[in-house]
C-alpha cells in the first residue's frame, strides 16, 4: 500500500482546515460543534470561558454565549457530557460506552454498596428534576473516598457516575453549576442503538475528521478515549519522523488562511507534541507556574496566522475596570507590519466582543 507524502505546509493546512480556522468562517454554532465534534468546558475564564472563546475564534463577534445555552437547554441540538459539549446527533456514538461503564472495580463496588442511594437520587430527580446537586439529599451508605476534591462529595460523585452510565444527564446550568435530570428527559427518544464496534468505528472516524491529521498509533485522550487505530490513510510528513493518519476527505482542498487568537484549550493546540512536530510551535499553559517562572503569561493565547502558529498574547479580561489588558505580545518570529496589524485587529475584535476596551501594558 502506497504511503502518502505530505509537505509540512499541506500537513499544517489540513490541521487548520479541520478545526475550522481557515477562511471563510463557518456559518453557525451547530456547524462549528459538528465540525469540531466537541467543545471542552473549563471553568477558567481569564479571558472568557473556554467554550465561548473557541466559538468566538470560529464565528467572530456574531457569536453570543446565550446561543450555546439555547442549543444545550432549549433546542437540545447539543448535549453536555463529562465536561464536553457534543452534537446531539452524536449521542448514539456514546451510548454503548455509557452502557458498559464502569470498567474499573472501585466505582462498581461503590455503586453496588450504594444501590439504595442510587435509587434515591433517581427517584428525587424523577419527582423534582432538574435539580442542583445540593438540592439532592445524601443517603449514601458508604462515602466516596478519594485523595482529591471529590472525597466524601457523595451526591456529586453519584451524579457523575450516573451520568457516565447514561442514567442521568446535565439538563442545563444555573450560573456555573450543573442542573441534573433523568437522561430520558434530556436525551431524545428513538436514538439509534449501535453495536459497540460500530460506535467505536464512527467515533474514531469523527476524531480524525475533526483533527485532519493525527500521529499514527495515537492513544486515546480524556476527551476521546478510543485509540485511533487504522482509520484514514497512512502518511509521512517531510522532515518529521514517523507516520501519520490523515482524513482522506481533507486532501487536495484549497486553503485560505486568517489571523486568529486561540484558547489554550483549543483542539488545534491541545496536543503539544503534535503542534511541535507540525508547526514547530512550543507552548505550555503556565497558569500553574509561579509568576517568576512564566515565559508567556498566566493564560497566554496562541496566535494563528494563516497556516503558522507565530506567537502568544499575554492578556486578561478585567470586567471591573472594563479593560482587556494586553501585557505582552510574544513574537516567535518577528512580525511583519501587516501581520502585526492583523494581530492588533484581532485584539480589538476580541475586546469588542467582550464589551471591553484594549489596554496595553502590564
């Protein structure tokens, strides 16, 4: 079988196009989530919540966070599961994994021991859902033990486990807190039933389509726990060791780039090894580092220009003062005047979307 050979620019463009970061912009919110296959929910909002920032990067100022809330809570075209937003039409791809959960003995044993507690939670949601976790009594027989923040947070842990089993679902949010309900009242009736093998095949194909190009043998990730396997076509990238899997539908397509500021959680940059290999771009989220040890900033935004990742912007939203403070623009390579202007335009656009004014300096 012939192995496809890609030059580095084509490989980068496949990755950028797959993540809907080329020009022109995608049409609407649902088109974006379908193309990306998922949005990660993260509470950190140094600039904006990650899901909103990712959607702004694709849709620009036309996007409003209320649109995401409507799609999740009223239209039900999207669903939230395990800190990810996905298209509701993909629910069938995830139901077999829910039916098989858990694989590990510790949660199985805890659920067995607390079966009465499980039934109490389901009964409470059936009678009064949707509810916040604090509105559900803790009737556990045995507390959940953990070295982390979930230790003895029994109601939250039970809801998480029942979500992973497909018995309950996130019906919406009140502020940042999740509202829980029975899955049958959130998920649509008549969702097709797929075999585990067919669901796996479709999920791995969706993963490759959303990324365009992935290292061959790439393991699963927390967002996509299935290994990629042999989906797509085998390829090598000139000057980059090893082999890759490429979405065949991504080949031979025209490319028009644009300048974009990215969330640190954006899927274009979430695999730090891949962006180093394909883009020659070094990046670390430094929010957990002491200030003196940071090179680029607490929540530095990667800068995409065409098919190149060219720098990072150290910026933060200060809603109290009404400013979007740009402390530094780190140029991995010196910006040309036109590139600097394009980056400045994006900073102004992001600030306007946030309802803030740009302020330069730390």
